[in-house]
C-alpha cells in the first residue's frame, strides 16, 4: 500500500492542520503548492488565528473597519487601532497572533498630572493618541499603570514598556536612577534605568558631568538590574518596566516608573503611554 503524503489530505483537513501553526508559518506554507495556498485562504484557518473575543474588541474600535475575509480582518487588526474612546490601542502580533495593547497617558496614574504647573496635556507629534503629556517641572516623578490579564493572551510572556520622548529642554531625568517595576500576584520584579537618549552625544556628556557631581549622594540608592532606554523605529524611546507570564488566571498587572529619591527638579519628559507586547 502506497504511503499517504500530506498532498493527499483533503483541503479542509489540511486547513485544520495549518490552523495549529502560526500566521507566519501559514503564509510561508502557501508558497509550497496550490493546495496549501487554497487551504491557507480558508476562513477556518484565520478564524483560529483571531482572538476568541475579537468581536468584542471590534465593538470598542473608535473607527469601524471593513474587511472582505477573516484573513483580511487579521491583517487589518495587526496594525495598532484606537479603542475605548481613543485611550488605548489594540493590535495582533502578526507573527505569533498574540494580543498587544498600549495604554495612553490618560489611562495612567501620574502624580501631579492635573496640575498645569507640573504637567501639560497636549497633542504630541507622531503619537498614535489624540494627546499625551509633557512634564513641566516636578521633584517627585511617579507613573503607574495597570491592566487585567483577561485582556491579554494566555500562556504568554509579556513585556511592559514605557514609551516616552525627551524634549530639547529635558533636565534632571538621569541625575539619579529611576525605579521600574512589575507586580502580578505574588510576583514582583524591580529594576533601574537612567532616562537618557543614548543617541544624543550632548546628553551623554551632560550626564557624565552630573554623575561626577552626585557620586556622593548615591550611596543610599539600592542598585538593581539596569534597563537600557532604546530608540524605536517610530522615533519614540522605550524602557522596559519588566516582564511577566500570563497564565490565564484573572489578575491585575501593576506597572510603575518612579524617581522619588532625589529632591532635584526634573522636566522635559513627554509620555505617550505604556505598551504591552509578547516576548515569546
């Protein structure tokens, strides 16, 4: 009896098999043969790749989208879209089909944010949100965010990232290390970061000068794992607040960024929000 090859499988059966892979693998397999291509176009495959609650998510979109197929819908949802009145964005990671969210500055708890002498709410250039917030001047810098794990993809390790820019007038933001943390259930991770744009030579020189001045004042700061600020392709800077595993249980994830040890003034920080995306 001749051995059965995968080419002998009915298209709907092959579609079921492909649905257990990833969108990236599915698209690659469509190059193999016409049979694979037809199976990959199946509604069954892309329905499997969509989040189970995609209908509910679509009902929260600020601007409704039109689509011709589940595949078309998947790729339209893979671009960040505004939801919940424009205070969050949602997207599907096109490689892993995991959920990604971004909480705008309006969704965060920022100390003194309602005081116009400390913070200024306004549209920010190249932001995905209608408005963000710029730090005018404070000595106590503290930003908190939270999200329920039921909104995220289960069995997934997530990273949380504070998305910011530094104005030309930025000052005092890297004089002392800022503390970043993630807390979920009994798990908590803490790290430190210096808010500086590593692409800016001017800021690097200013930082070296300030570090010489404050070496004596840093003895009481508890050093933890340092998180490096990275420049993104969209021009924003991001610093990882930490990572956590979403196991499917309903829990609240608490994320924070703060520098409250120093009494010096800080200013020139533009905050877009906190992004959560899979690290798998």
